[in-house]
């Protein structure tokens, strides 16, 4: 554990003070507040001291109410609603990226999706079975699926913007998102949503007008008494989302009838149908003890498109598809959680003993496809196999106030955890991966070849951990927190992390805070054991092309021949310094941070194919090495990238009540930059010329550095008067680079400002009506150039766009509360 760089921390504190002064002056000229929280709201994330409010914590915590999440007009996507309200969260919308279309990852502070830990009611949530292996944000990561939990089930979401591995365990490098379920023994509500995209846009080859992506959902919750003095809160949602399409027109060479206005592809959001249900329950027991349980279930069906195949594609069979075809990847996803426990006093401590289990299962089917190696006899639908991941946790936590002659008793928390994880891959039907009798045809189902028997795996691991967390006030003004955690994994060994945080309140209105911590992210089972042969879009010297290549486990002889080694944990050192100011209805927080991450786990480039960073002699050498295995291109997971992420979070809020209504103003921004300071060298066992980008190409490096916006600013005002209400929000996004391995093919998404507006009216008897529009001015990122999106024009816009590519969205909401 390292606690160096003291001068950097002092400079950060000095910078914070200067920035605070400037921001305070600006904020007083432009008052700002938020519809999201009350100033005195109590939080449970980032501190184990009971009773800390959001503005009294040592580390920065955002609190977003469930009511706010339902006001975003984002349909039923929790991740999109969080990104609309928290500037440090981004939710790009990948398309034509296989499983990532169905389980889209969110990012915090520009780091990888799996470097943020997600909790459910304070308990560790389980990640998804999917590992992202395509060229989108979060490539190589596996993360929690935020969209598996409907917004209607949540009372609030707490976002801890600080390293917290020492407090909560592995993966909390960027921070922690704690999803807190509703808790009520009475009351309830029902909400019906409807929305549709109505948009005009220009792609590289022409103009389009669309009305698509229709969204409908019905959601509700109810609070019930449980055996008199307990509570049972039930919630559920049914939703359906039609697909959107923002593909370009195909080139004449790809269209059998020569039409110049033919759209072959489908680039956009997938078709989605989902049913979700959650519960939260508690019942007082004897001796001040309480039993509790919570959990939920979601079944989601989703259909996305792969890259369109032109009629003259070498893997098309014109007897089946004379005009080409558009493969559809259908995912059937089941996700569930169940937790239970008891808490209460014993032996002078407050105890919490719990057991939790969560599971994510994903079945693949490929529709409107073929296996060209079977010729005209090929079937057109295939079962392609499945992925599954499960997590069992057993936790014992204790808390006590200890008198040690400080200003107030020392808060002592400690605990132990046992965790077991399992991951499996099941093979698809033989025709989804086999090579048929036609020698010239490509093998496997086009769009998504199925998992072969060699890909099937069923593995598990376990770990035990113990932590100690101390927090106390040395004086009325000075608060210190110290935490340490030890974890021991059955596969890669042990890891220790630590954290020290401080806060000094100069006055009741102004405080400085800061922290230094170490963290780590364990190599996921998915990263260690996933293998696959697929046809993907790959960035090459000549542009983005379709290639069929293999991903091999780190213990596979093919990967070992290319230099693969057992994966090790990523490690981090986090520094933060910030300021808090509050005065009546006005508040301002400013937090600077620096996150140094070493040994990041990455997904290698495809070795054995021609690439700018691989000299021809090296390509030949790799091909000769792979030839005995019958492989032309190979990839694997490895450690070796170091990054430094630094930035500033600023949140200003102001709330005022006038004769013409109550106003909540917000002005918040995230300014973030990542630099890659080390890339993995050429493995020593490969007798080829050194190349700095051999395993981690230019496009991959720049996606780390410039794949998320360096600046995101959200300004909003929420107004209410009697039965009327309205929200106006503007969000500014910095341009994002879409990098290729050939610099001449790079392009930018472009800067953008999106405007959202909503009006509300409450009718008698608890009925309320809301109508609104997101992206009022119909903003789009820059279109994908024709030399990048290829002859079929499938990729109309960059999936790296931080605000998506769907255009203007109209919606209405009808709610009833009781």
C-alpha cells in the first residue's frame, strides 16, 4: 500500500481552495440547486457512521431520488436516467456489438465499467455473465447491468465518487453506486409511460426522416404491513421498446437492384421486452433485532442487428437471400437477486448477518442468418449457446461507538465476507459453429457464430475478506476516517487495500475534505475463461472491416504461445481533495481527483493479421506460429496497461420559494482526462521486432484517453407551483474521438448541447400527467464517414457518442398515487 505523492495532495488542496473561490463567486451570480435531494438527507454510502448527511460526509456522495429518476423521460433505462442527472456518469449506446447491445455498460469518471462497484441495499451486487469483447467503450470488461433493476423499485441511488475498495471490496476503483430499494408499509403508485422518436438526420450518404423506437411501459409499487409492525414493499414493471435504426444508405455496389436509397443495416437500439419484479421486507424481532429480505427478478428478451451482409458478400447464399440479409442476434436474459439477514445488538455491538445470491443468464439465438458452409441447405435460425454467472455472499458486520477521549465516540466497524463465484459457457447447436460441406463458405452462423464444445466451460472460485473501518472526530471541526481490507482469492492470491480520509469544517458553512486510498479490481472469471470465434468489425490499416478471429483463454496453448500469462489484479492509488460550502438554500461542492491504475486488464489486439503496429515480418512470424493450430488470428486477455485519470467534479445547487413558485436550480460538471502511461511490451517468448503497440493498438489506447467526454456540464431548473410543475435541462457534451489504427480514418463525434423539457400537472384524486421532449433540437453526433462504415453503410453514427444517436424523443407519463 502506497501513501506517497504528498506534494501532489497539497497542491490538490491548494487548487481546490482557489477553484472553490472562483466557483462560489460564479454560483452566487448564477444560483444553482437540484431537484434530486434535500440538503440534510442522510446517506449510508461512503461512511459507516450513522446519521451523516450528504454534505457532512468525508467523501463526495451524490443522492438521486427515485422520483427524480422517473422524471428523465428516458423510458425504463436506469443507466440512462443516472447519466442524465449525474455528470460523472456516462452511458454510451453501443450498436452492432453482439452482446454489448443487450447489456450496455455505464462508466464513472471515464474509467472502465467494471471499475465501479454496484451495491443493492448496501450489499454487493453481481456482475453480468457477458464480457464486452467488441470495439466499444468498456472493451474487455464485465460489469453490473444497471438496466436489470427498474427505476420504480428505487427510493434513491447514492453515488460515491471516491475510491472505496478498502471499505467495500474489490472493483470500487472509480467509486460505488448504491441502489436503495423502496421501503414502505403503506401507499403506492402506478405509472404508464409512452414515448417515440420523431427525428430527421443526415448520414454520410444522405438525409433521413424516422418515427421509430416506440416505448411503452407500465410500472407500479405498493407498501404493505407485514405481520403488524413489519413492512413489505412490492414493485414491478412491464416494458416494450421497439428498435431504432440510424444506418446509412448502402453503396450501389452492395445493392442488387442498384438503388441509391436502400438501407441494408440496422444501427440503433435493440428491440426489448422485459418483465421485472422486486421486493423489500423487514420485520422487528425480539431484543431490538430485525429480520430483513429483499431481491428481484427480471426476464428480458432483446433483439439487435449484426452488420448487414450485401447480396454479393462471400458468405451469402443467393439462393436463400438474393438481396443480402441482416442477421439478428436475439438474447434471452434472466437476472435475479435474493438477500436475507438479521441485524441487532449483541455483546455491545450492532450486528448485521446476511446471505445473498445473484445470478445472470444469457441465451443467444441467431435469426435471419445462415451457415454459408452448408450452401442452400443451410438453416436460417440457430441456437448459439449461453453464458451464466452466479455469486453467493455471506457477510457478518459489526458496529460500535467506542469512547477513546475524542470529541465524540469513535465509530468502529469491522466485518468478514465469504464470496463464491461461478461462470459457465454452454455450447450452441452444431450447425451454429460447424464447418459444412461447402469448402468456399464461411463456417458458423453469420452475425454471431455459436459457442463450440471447445468454448464450453464451468468454473468457480471463492474468496474471503476482512475489513476494519474507523471514523472519529478529533474536535468539533476535524474528522478522520481510516479503513483497511484484506482479501484472499482462491485463484490469484491475496490483496490488501487501505484508505485515509479527512475533513475540516472551518465554519458551519465551509469545509475542506480529502482522501488517499489504494484499491484493486480482481480479474473476472469471464476474463480468465471466456473463449470464442467470431466475426467482428476490426479497425485495420484500410479501415474497419469484418474479420473472423478467435479469443482464447489465458491458459490455452494458443494464447500461451503468444505470451499469455495468468491474470493478476489491477491496482490503483486514489487521491482526492475537495471543498463544501452551504448557506441556506445554496450549496456548492468541488472535488478534485487523481486515479492511478496499474496493470489494467485489457483485451489484446488480433495477432496474426495485418495491422499498422505489426510489421509484415512480425505478421509472418505470428502466422507461422499459429499455423499448427489452424488459426489465422488470435486474441486473449492480459495485464499491462497503466493509466492516470484526473479531473474535477463541481456541483452547485440553489433552492428558493417565491410568490410564483418554488425553484430548484442545478449547475454541475465533470472535467476528466485519462492518460495511458504504459502499454504491454512484446512478450519475451516471441522472436519478433519490438513494437510499442503490438498488443494494445493506437485505436485502443486512444479509446482509453479520448473515448469518453473530457467535459460534461448539466444545468437544470425545476419549477413547481400548486398543481403545476416543469423541468428544463441543458447538457453540454465535449467531443469524443473515434480512433482507428490509421490516423487518416479518425473522426470526432463533435460538441453538442442537448435540451430536455417536461411539463407536469396534478389532477384531483392523485392522478398526474406529464409530457416532455428529450433532445428538443434533434442533435446528432457527426455521421460515420463512408470510408469507415463500408459498402453496406451499417454504422451510421459512432457508438462512442456519449449521448447516443437516436435524436428527438417525445414522451408522456400518466401516474396515480395512493
